[in-house]
C-alpha cells in the first residue's frame, strides 16, 4: 500500500491521496465487497492523520463505494445488481444514438482521437484491468463527444461513472472482443455509415450486458439486489 510522502505528492492533498488509494483498492478487488475499513488502521498504513481518512471515506460513501458504520468503520458496498442492469440498458439506448450521430457529425480530428485511443488500447496488457477499463471509457466518450450533443455526452459520462466497478471487473476477459467490436464501430463512424455505427454499437453494448450477467452469476457474493 502507498504511503503519503510530502516530497512526492505532486500537489495532491492528503484527503485526495487517501481517496485515490482506497478507490483504487476497491476497484482492483484488494478491498472486496464486505471488507471493513477502519479509520485508525488506514491512518497508520497510509501515513496520514485520521481527518483526511474520514474525509476520503465520506466521499466514497457519497459515491456508494462504502457504507458508513457508527464505530469509526466503513464496509465496502456490495454492487446493486438491479442498478447495474438498468444502467447497462440505458447505456445501450444512449450509445447507439451517439454512434449514429457521431457518424453524421464527426470531424477528422474526432476520428484521429478515436483512432489514437483505439491504437493505445491494443497495447495495454489485459491484466492491467483498470488501465484497460479507463481506455475503453475514453474511446466511448470520444464517440459521445463527436455527437456535439452536450446533454448526451454528460449523461453517458454519468452512466460510465456509475458502472466503473463492474467495468474494471470484466475488462480483462472482454478485451479481445471489445477491440474487434470497437474496430467495427470506428470504421462505420469514419465512413459516415450511421446505421451501421448504430447497429455495431448496439451489438457491442448488448454483448457487454451478457458478459456482466455472467459475471454476476459467477460472483453473486459481490452483489446485492
């Protein structure tokens, strides 16, 4: 676990440092759903006082990563299975429209950005799950940006934020399929084929939904109804 060092903080506050470390450990499974996080222990482990730990945990609770308990402890939240499915269905509905409009409205700069992200995505080792998931999200948000529809972009961004724990969990297994599907989507957008872009995106998101349902079935202990 990282230890806070004033000399290498790069402007990061102690609260931000603790938040980042705890969130990363929740996302990568070091702290599994149900794990207890004690303020005193974390303060000692991370080399900070209890105040930034409390601030970070309060932020994580607001974002539904942890549940607060009265004895200076927090429990890593189990993931809402119902909410995940609802969000994935919403994502598919939004993103097929985003792909359609991106095909009609994109600029050459948009295509260049998507291609650069896609090329970088190919270079990330599959076991680096957080990096894979982050790059995957960047690709999708580049498509959303190319719609030039601010409301659509912001809504898709919120959906991705809420799905991040599941996205990281399935990213390694999905990487080969996602890269092929992203290639199809990108090519359709590049060619201005709006109907094909919409179809490929819909198929991609439906495939993700299937993968998540399988993950839920295999890891029922990580989820709540």
